[in-house]
C-alpha cells in the first residue's frame, strides 16, 4: 500500500452531488460551442476550460454541459473563486484521459476543482485509462505515481479525494477498478468536515474508503465495498501521500449500513502502518482518533482478521463502537484484534484488549 506521490493541494472545496440541480434562470454553456469534439481523440481541454470560465464569471447560476459522446481531456483545473456558488457540471457522455499514462502520471490530478464553492458534478463517466500504469507498476519498472481522478473508472491512483473541504456530499457513485490495481483508493477524506458519502458502490484494488487526519463529522451510509481493502484509517501513509504532517485528530465518524464482499480487512484503524519497515524509526502517531461508530456492517472478509484497531501508545483510540457488525470468514465468524483501543461491541465478539 505504499504510495510515493506527493501532492501540493491548497484549500479545495469540492462538492460532488449526484442529484439534479436546476434553475429556470441558469445560463448554460455547451462545450461543443467552444470547440469540443465528442470523438474521443480530439483534445477538448481548452473548450472545457472556456465553458468553465464563462460559467464562473456568470453572476447567476450556470451549467457547463457535456453532451453524449467521448471527450478527450488532458490535465485540467477548474479554478475559482467564482462570481456565483451554483455551478452545475453536467456530463451526459464520457470524459477520457490519455491512454499514454506518461502524459498525466506525474501531474498529481487529472480533473481538479480548486477554490470553488457550490459546485455540482452530475452524471457521466470519467475514464482514467489506468491499466497501462498498473501494468508498469506490476513490472517493477520506474513508473510515474499516477494522477487522482474525482470519479469514477480505472483511476491511476485515488479515484476521489476530498481534502481541505467542508460540507461535501458524494451520493450514488460507482467506483470501479481491477481488484489487482495498486493504490486505487475509492474515496479518501482528509482535513475535512461535514462529509457525507451515501448509496455508493466501490470496487478497487485498495481501500474502499480511507480516512486521514483532520476528518470530523464524517457520515458514510449504504456503501457496498468489494473487492478492496475495506474501510481504513491509515494515518501515516495517507499524510505522506498528500504532503500533510501526521498530527491532528479524527472524530465523530459514522459507518452505517455497509455491505462488505470478499474484502481483505473490512474494518481497520492502523496508526502504526509503515510503508518501509526499515525507514520509520520511532514513528509515533500524533493523531487522536475518537468517537468512531460502525453500525450495521455485514459481509465477508477475505482474511481471518476482519477487524483490526492498531492505535498508538501516545494517542490511543477511544470511543470505538461496533453495533450489529456481522463479518464472516469461510462461513465462520471472523476475528478481531485491538492495540491501544477502547470501545464496545454488540453483535460482534471483540477481544478483551478492546474493552
């Protein structure tokens, strides 16, 4: 799970709402008007940016519209601040990344919303064309780390990153990548408050949902996970990836009504993870994790150990609650382990070290 990419992300307010946003007075900017070609080959990056600029400069609600078809895009930054806080990016077709991963692999992000508020991204498919880079990494060659996609198919690295945000809603998304694809977390949340993830399906080669330091008031409900590594807080490596110090807090986190199918470790808090056991001497987490609730979590684990809470001595985990958690391994109840974690459970047997 070691991830080498270092991102330089400043304040990003990215709101992804897979609901219909409409206004009778909204201005609409069709990317075809600005020269985009729905053939999957012609570079439409400038056309999308031109449509975005017009929407961002509008003093009334505005829509950037991509009709059916395949639109080829290089790395693109949709940047604010804008003159209105009601911009809908509506995609009825497919946005396609370059098949040559060298064109995007070192860029950090493929599609990036920055300094914006009140943006809705609705519909469509974003195809990151990640298999080429996955194969490069599997070969052991010197490969770029990959770019993060906001959504949804075959990302090179993370699919969706919510970093430094407030009041974000991700609803009705499907994240899909091969179970053998490296470092393709479905949704990563860090340094953010008021994030809601609802009614989504996540199939990746890494964590379905990963959580970093500075996450508060996170609500995850009705998420189907698998294949993947489960729902995980792995503070050390995530902070290294996103260029943030390993300190702060994570609190008031709720996982509710989740289905796990053949997931490596469905529920993990791991503050002692080190991507290189010979290069983390004296690593001690500076993050305090508290008030984490797992409620109505059902499914199958791909390993005997389904629940692992490995917290630091300096900042032990407190207030961990398991309610109606039923996880099995080979048709038998799965195991759990705890280290420096305090909590209680109903419907799942925790070892004495968790009580």
